[in-house]
C-alpha cells in the first residue's frame, strides 16, 4: 500500500511538472501527442552524474561484414537509473541509456536447459518503427545452480564518505546487507571493509550464526570525510584472499556512488587496480546508489574489470530483487568470458544493426581468441541480443537469416564451450512484441537518429493493449506512460 501511495504521489508530481513544461513550450492546449522527433525530447540528468560516451553504430553490410561479435552483459544499472529519473519527473541523459540493459532487465519465456548450460529462443519479426525492416532476436538462458552447491566468501566494501549520507545511499547499503545475510548458508563467510578518508576492516570471517552481530555493525555505520577507494579495494581483495573458498563463490560487493577523490581517482587507474586482482578468482560487483553525484562510468568500468556485475539501487524494492529474489543469479556464475557472434546470410539480410552493446563490441580476432576477457553469466540469467535488419531482395520468410554462436568457459571446469543457434522467422510471440517496445523506448530516450519512425504515441498504444502478467513488465508500461 505504501508503495502504491508513493507511486500515486510521484505520478501526480510528474503530471504537474509536465503541465508546467508544456505551458512553457506553448503546448498546454493539448496538441502534444507523443509523436515528436527523438531529437526534440528534452534531456535531464542529475548534476554531477557521469556516464561513458556512447557512439551509435551505423547499419553494416551483410555482404562486406557478415559477422557481428560482442561480449555479453547482465548489468542492470542503466535501466534502474532511468526508472528513478522518470519516477521523479526527469528523463535520463542519452549516454545513460544502454539498450541491452533495458532489454535484459526482464525475463522471457525460455525453458531452462534440459542438458548443458544454456537453452535458447530466437525469432525474426516485423519492426514497428520501420515497416521496411525486420527485428531479429536471440535469447540464451543459463541453467539454474543449486543454492547449496557451493559456499560464499563475501566481502562487503562500503563507501562511508560524506557523499553517502541519506536513506537512498547508506540506508540502501544497510538494507542490502540485511537482505543478503537472510540468505546465508552455514558454510558462508562474510567480511566488511569500509572507506572514507582511510580504509578499515570492520569485521571479517563471520558466518550465518553471527547475523545479529553483522547487522549491528552495519547499522552502526556513520558517514563523513573524503573517498579513498584505492586502498580500500586492495584491502578488500586481501581479506577475500584470506577466506578464499576453492570451488566456491568468492566475491567483493562494492557499495558506492562511485565518487573517488583520494589516491587513484581516475577510471583507468581504478580499472587497472581491479584487473591486477581479478586473476585471483575473486569477482568484484558494484552496487551504485545516489543521484546527482553518481559515477556510472567508473562503476561500469570497475565491474567489467572485476568480472562482476553493475547494479544501481533506486530503492529498497531493487535491493530485494537483486539480493533476495535473484540472489542465486547474483552470486553464482555459470559461464565465464561469455561472448556471442552472429553470422548473417547475405542472401537473406542486406544490412544489420545491433541495438545496444555499444561499449562491448568485439572484433573477429577477439571473438576467436580464448584469452579475450568477456562477460560472466549467473545462474538462471538470460542474455538477449536484438538486431534491426534490412531484408535482402531475395529474402524468404522460411529461410534461416543468421547463425548465433555463444562461446564461454564453464565456471565449473573452465572448459571451453559453445552453443549454436540457427535463426529464422516464426509467428511473433508476446515476448517479441514486448522486446520491440523496450527497444523503441530505448531508442527514444537515446534520441537515436535511427528512430525517426518511433514515437511515444505508437509505443503506448501497443503496450496498453498487451496482457502483462509480469509485475516488472507492468511497471515498465507505467514508466513509458510517465515518460511520455
């Protein structure tokens, strides 16, 4: 009930803000219909929030370059940052929009694998924002790991500098630790390292039996001072090595707004520090918080270098989703260095363009090289890639248009593995239609030059006609209506 009241209040505030904005633009007579050019959509972002520059790729000739490769990603920070912005009456900056994270935030109807590590689903269907084009998607689903199959060695690395003050910052850290410790097994160990002007080991090697002590320590944290993250990261790795569990899940979880201002402060230096330690078998995931001082660029780079994931917590519900509902997928890895390559049939496809993964593209040489550092995939996680394609003159509906190959190293044996999929057209599914809506929304927020036929008006009509049983998909529909 409290969440519904909050949503109602947010909607009311957003409506008032929109009326003021439209009045200022001379559009208060109701002529606004959501069909504006993407380039005309205003952009708002918290002052001080930073994101990696995204350069959209052009369409590629399937005859000249028939293969497209990328490192997989299960990050979700881009989507939840957008959710917070929209619910507070803002639109996110274009560079904050990573379309693959929007699409991969949701689960689709893909049965778990009967054998092996992955199952899959694929299709080719109509593109709603360009009637002359098609969309092609492939989704891989990882097997589910039995929760008791391996023990956890977790090190919470907590930023307690002055910028972490507030219920949406240090408060979410405290909630996250509480949720995680609820799921601890008797063989799991937990440690806590904090940093502000200097780093400190608050406790180490505690178990589920020490949950009361763990919560007392975490709830007693106070914030203040500058942000010396470099020494804290080194300290966290040292603690993780002391309690290293062979064959277990050894992971550092960094909670911060990403603002480092003492010691190594630039993204490249911090990434190099994490890369040096990543070879030890200890993963590092980043949980970002805050608005107006959030350094997404830094956290995305650190999580990538640390073979972990990047999250952004916009509220307690996302904390419960990541560390409660999806805890096994958050902690347990099925595949390491996951990378995909799509090989197009030029007799069926004239041109193609991958939507998203802009910062994760690989060359053919990198895809073939077993040493290429790529993405990790957790238990039960899904990876979807969506391409916009220009059909060839000789295109036939019943013919395969491409072959998708997922390569990875087994987290269990480190053996090289691969999954192959032939992709052809079939009847459009509910998942296909929803994925197209998510992609179109991302193109609009990206202010993409490839979205001239996209509009909030058309998008809302299609979404509002869908029967959505998934609460997260229902929430997405509400976000689109707010954003429009």
